[in-house]
């Protein structure tokens, strides 16, 4: 979905780091789904996840399931 269709209000940068502003932004939608977009391309695509999908991602990241991506 084009992120611009979701508006400009309500986006947060929970994964912000010291990378010069290249961050992911997330927004919780009215129906409980979570939209994610690239902060440097706010008019680009937004990926939409269900609460269960986002929970699985966060819990997996906390458990180290994706640590292989860092090495």
C-alpha cells in the first residue's frame, strides 16, 4: 500500500539509530494492524502486518532468531 494513503500523522521511529536518519517508521492502524515504512521515503510503500505477525517478529528478534543477519 502507498504510505501516503495512511497520512503523515501517527508515525513513530521505534527502530531509530545513529545511522543518519535512515530509520523505519511504524504506525498502529485503527483496526490494530501495524504499518511500516522507510523514513527516507515517506511516500513510498508501506508494509502492513497483523498484530500476530508483528508479535512474532518482535519476539523472534528478542530471542535472537535473526542474529545471523548481523554477522
